[in-house]
C-alpha cells in the first residue's frame, strides 16, 4: 500500500521544469474524483514534507486526488513560484487524471497560501501582458496562509520580491478578494504570530466580499504545524512532528465543510 500513495511524478511546463507528484484518491473511491493542488509553505526557502506529503495523504483518504507541487524557491524571486503554481493548476485541470474538472481546489499553507490566494483572486496574471486568464480554483483550504505582505517584516518582503517590490500590493492576495472568489476554509492558532493576523485578514476580506468562508482559530500550536496529528514526516535531514490533538481536529472540520460545499458527495 505504501507505494500506491506516490503514483505519478512528472514535470510541468515552466521556465525551469518543476516536479509535481500525484497522490491518488484511495482505490475504494469510484468515479471521477475531486482534486487539490497542494502548495507547501516554508517561507520560499524550503518545502516541508508535512505540508506536502502529509496533506496529500489526508486528502487521498478523503477520496481526493492530491497534486503536490515543488515550486521554485529563493534565490528565484517572484514571479517564479507564481508561474509554477499557475502552470501546475493548468496541468491538474488539463491532464487525464480521472478527476472531476468542476471540483478542482487548492490548498496552500503559510507562503504557499500566498500562491493559493493569488490563484484564487486571479492576480496571478496581472504582472504579465497578453496572457489569457486560466480557470480559478473551485474551492480553497488555507492553513495559516499569507494574506498581505504588509504583515511580514519589510526585509523579508524585499528579499522575496526584489525588483517587483513596487508590486507588493498587487501580490497581497487578500486585498483583491471579490465576490467571484471560491468558497474558502481558513484556520490558524492563537499562538502563531504570523499565521493569526493573516488568517484574521483572510476571514475579514472574504466575509466582506460575500464569499462563503469558514474560519477556525485554535488555542494551541505554533506556526507551520500542518496536520498536527503526531505523525513524523520527512527523512533524516528534515524530520518534523507536531502533536496538538485539539488543533488536529481541523481536518475533521474541513472534511465536513467539503461535504457541505458539495466537493465530497460520497
């Protein structure tokens, strides 16, 4: 069974070929399935396995095809990771993966949440001219996701954007939420200094625009805890484990939300 999780690893068309891995829905689920593009966090410096493989295995168990993207990191600055995320979403929608193209979502945590948010709001194309907008995600899951670059220390933003620093507002996804944005599930913990204010900003922006949003703030756990389920992820060079039982219940809350939104129908 272990080998069945990572079924496909392929390249997508970007200036530098990036890897995308498919963790298919478990075999007990029949028919076309929903799909989620998973964008791990890591501050654009690394891609933590628990925010890639960890999320993907959870989604697979719900009957969702999960595609984990290894997008470009620093020293590659914007728009490189954004180009990768857009190409990956196109790859998921256009490929022959046995999925329902009307139920394609995105999951982005922390820095990956910024990329997810830019896909959700359509700002992904505003720094390029003459490009037709691709379809947006049909739903989104944003664990402790970056909403606004003004909520980060200025040196971090300068290092990330480089010459694109004047586009800081353009690349702050919560500023561009409108009623066309997909239903969204957000969460963070009260002990997460970057995640809490960003999640509150996501909640405010989505609700103000009339978007269907479910928001959870849990009392315990720091930043970047992923599933928080006590399972160890990563190899010898990058081991991670977070065991925060109450916060780990976010996955049950999210699964219930996916059913209410019609993403999971069986």
